[in-house]
């Protein structure tokens, strides 16, 4: 299959189930909402080394307190790890940020899958920072905690919704050189920013150091994806090993997508692949998988583009 003259490999991206939550951060203006959101989602690139993957999804359409808000998505491999990370990140990054408040984004996309939804008592645990002076307020069926701070009060919702999301959706851009690979990756990221329900957790949405789930060193669970490293192509062939790089490809960039639903991940991949294929110098677009043994979610590129 070819798109804009670029070969689209007949393969699939292999993704896996993760636990996810949407956190809505509001503040007196966009500057301070973004300070809090960026701090809360910092160092959340990959569960391999960070324990969690996170990013800013976009502006909140209708924030609970009518102030400027940003929605952030958080993904972890277990509900317990997600709870631990949210308590730390909301307590250390959002509560400390001037004028901020924090609410449950509620994951309405999963409203019809109640069996996959649960709650975490995040605000109910953070309230103890108030040293006994914290106060609760019940609005409808939602409880909020008012925690006194030097600036005034930090308002945080008691419970946050947790659902089953998808981590590890991906595609790889194989290009003639690093300039073309980066330009294609940037075009892909820009086009994918319009999709709600996904994040691209890596810096700038782009991965230069894709990994394989193995290593020659026993203390590592992952290592550099050797078959896509252009500087190793000659050595691999000399050692009788294969490479995934065709002639003329000298740089590879990867886009990783985490999403609330399979539909959102698929839409992000579709837009990103189409945008990347329009950049001169791109030779092939493929995806990373482990033969279907790592995760149950398979995104076949030909189906995504159809």
C-alpha cells in the first residue's frame, strides 16, 4: 500500500490495556493553569522508567469553576500505581501552583462501560495537608475539599474516575535523513493535536530512542531497538542478523499514542500517518509490534487508513 508515494507496510501497532484518568486543572488564567499542568505531567514519558505516562490533552471545554482549564491524561499499568502517582503529582505540582484548583475529568467517553470504571479517593487523601482545618463541600453527588494554603484555599475534588485505556499505539517514520524524519514527525504531531482523548507522552510527541523488550544485560527490561538503528545496520548484517531498514533509510522517528478509547487512538494514527506521508524524504511508514504477544489491542495500518 502506498500513500503520497510512501510505502505503508502491511503490519500492525501492538498496544496494551492501561488504567487512565483525566485530571482537569484550572487557574486564574491560562499561564498559571499551564504551569500547573506542565509540572503535573512532567517526567511521565514511559512506564519503563517513569512509572506513568501523561500529557496535556487540551483545553477544558467547560471547566467546573468557569475559569481557564486544561485537561491532562494519566496512564499507568495498574490502578494502585495510578493512585500513587496522582496523589504525588496533584499534591506536589498542582496544589503548590498559584491559584490552581483540581477536578475529576470523569471520562465520559467510557460512560457506557461502567464495569470498567472505578474511583480513587485522591482529594480525600490530600485533605490531610490542611492539618485539621480542611473543610468539605458537597455539590450534588460530588464532594470537594477546601484545603487552606498561604495564598487562600486549594479546591480539589474528593474522587477521581479511573477507566481502562490503551497505551502503546504507535507508528514509525522511516526517512532518508534526520531532517526529513523530524519534519515528518513534527507534521504528524501537529495534525494529531486536534484529537481529543489521546496524548503523545514523549517529548514534543516524538520518540528518537524506540526500545525493544529485551536486553543482553539482566538488569534491564528494555534496550535500544537495534534493528531500526541506522548506525548498526552494517554490523548487524555482518553478524548475520537482519535489519528493518531498507536501503536509503538513514533515520527513524516514532510516534507513541496513549488513548482513552481504541477509536481515539486509531483516529490519531490516521491523521499522523497521513501528515507524515506528505513530507519529502519519507520512504516508509510502519509500526512496532511483538507478534501480538505483548498487548491485545492491534491497530493494523491498512485498517486505520481505510
